[in-house]
C-alpha cells in the first residue's frame, strides 16, 4: 500500500516540476533543434539521431521546429529513410507539418530527382491551408 502512495506522490511531484519549468523545457526544445541542425551541417547523423532519441527519452517536447531540423539533418547526412519516417510520425506525435516541413521534403525529392514525390508534396501544400513560398 505504501508503494502506491509513493507512486502517487512521485507523479504529483513530477507534474509540479514540469508545470514549473515549462518555459525552460520549451527553450530546451529550441536548443536541441539548433544542435541537431548543426549535426546535419557537419554530417553527424549518429549524434543527431542520438539527440532526437534523448529528447524522446526525457520527454522533451518535439515540435515542428525540432522535427524539421532532424529531417533536414538526416537528409544532409544521406539518411533519407529516417527523414521520411519523421514526417510520417509527426501525426502520431500530434505535430502538424508546416511549410518548412514540406520544403524540406521537396529538397530531398529534388536531390534524388524524384519529381513525382516533389509534385505530390506541392499538391499536399496546395490542398492544405498553407501557401507555397519562394523556396517551394
């Protein structure tokens, strides 16, 4: 019985800590996205993947900025399957793809000369509430 009360107390404390440090946690997401983007620039796929896994492990919020940075990093490192998986998993994480998400996908498709994928992505943008920009 005492284990039950300890568990409940633990959950209450964790909830209090999370509520108290929400701004810190959001800034932590921004920091992760910057480091993950830098990993892509320098071809450090394993480090970028490890940081993304670490975020999940420590339940740091994944938002479109972080996931876009990870997609871009994986594409720059040539790991296209993982980049596409992030895009497909966004809905599971209740993260709405934004224009940068679609531009990142299109960049990947163009690099591979996969024009059907690029055109499909453009159609997806047109059917969404977002307008293509100069990059698109």
